[in-house]
C-alpha cells in the first residue's frame, strides 16, 4: 500500500499568521488498483478555508469536492503563495486529460465523419482557453489583483504573471495569461472531482457544465475547393461523378438575380445552393453536399465510456477526403 500526503501548509507559521484560519491536510491512500482510492482529512494543519468569497464560490460551482481542495484548484503555479498553498498544476493536467477524453468521445461518436480540422475546432469551442474562461466567469470567478494583499484574496484565482509581455510557453498566440489561469482552474476542478469522487462524477459535471452548451458545428466549415473535394468523395464511395444543374432562376437580367443550382450524382441530388451568380451557386451547392455528408449524425448511440457488457461498438468512418 502506498500513502501520498498532500500537506503544503504544514510547518509554515508565516502563512498561519498571515491568513489566520485552520487548514485541512489531505491524505490519499491507494493500493495497486486504480479503482481503490480513499481520502482521509485530518484537521492537524492550518488552511484558510473559511473565507466568505471562497465558501460562496465553492457553493456556486457545486463541485463535489472539499473546500481545501477547491482552494488548491484556485492556486496557479505562478502564484505568490504557491509554496504555502500548493499548485493546481497536477489537478489541471488530470482534468485536461479527462475533458479531452469525454468531449472527444461525445463529438466523434455523434459525428463520426467530421474532418480532423473541424473536430479540433469543435474541441476548442467546448474546452479551449476561451471557452473555459467564459465558463469561469459565469461561475463568478474573480482573478488575482496586483495591489490587494494576498490574505484578502482567498477565493480568487491566484497567479503571479500580471505582465502579459512575459513569455509563457503554455499560452497560445493572442492569449492573456489571466485567461490561461482561469481555464487552468476549471480543469483543476474537474481533475479534483475525478480524484475525490470517481470518473462518473467527473463526466456528470462535464455534461452539466460543458456538453450542455449548444455548438453549431455547421458554422465551423469553410471549404476552399468544394467541387473538387466532392468529386474525390464520390469517386472514393463508388458513385457517379457529381454534375451541377440549374434548378431555378429569377431576375437574370436584373440587378438582383437569384440562381438555384443542384449538384447530382446520377439521379441522386446531393446538395443545393443559391446565390446571385451561377458560379457562387455551384460553389454553395457542392459545399452543402459535403456538409450533409460530414455532418451525418448517429442517433441514440451509447458512448464507449457508458457502455456495458453488451456494447457492440460505434460506427467508424473512412475519414475525410484528402484533396
């Protein structure tokens, strides 16, 4: 049996004098099986878990984790008190992996034909830095303020990089470190839930706060050569080459003409588009045909993580068309 003790505040009187509130030591015991983890809390160290701001935020988020773990999730690894409160880096790493798994599973199972670029864009829309920062703001999360004493900021996301000109390898282009710190907190909360509860609790939290959001996947598509891509798709699927045909038109010689073009494979109509020019209408018809193919949706299919012994697998497509 292995015992891992997380007690970053033990033997640190300066923090005790600074914050003046009792803290909890978290003792995690685990055996060789990942599924067997017990967490005991021993009130023998000092931690600031009685801050009204902290308690209120913990209640709003409604995460099924102890307040002391929630406090640690708020403490970025650049925090000025990281040596006393510990860092959320490990919790965030675990939460990021869990988020990536469950959200990817949801999207791929629902839309098995999505191109990889659209899948990445959908993942970013659900669990990217901007999306998680927006979620943190909806929870009412406050960020560390430079000119306020640390002891008055318990319950905020604590971090130390206030000057965004500092190079941060984790930050993507155009990202503020404040957003990165807020997103890291959200991931840490999910990682904490998985450790304190189980993966089902973490999945339920993700479904309630992240997957419950509506994402219009249709708006993520942007084709450069839809006619060429559609021709390759029809050839791969053993279908007749696509042909564009004028379906309807009005006002050809006016200032506002409208052309409706359909794209056909044999007698099958694959898509339709309308525009003020024939060329643009053909472009839109081919693009709509590709969207109809890539956005084919599986209905009422069990997710692999939720499936039982009778799970028969999910549909796996050939993949996107490479032009």
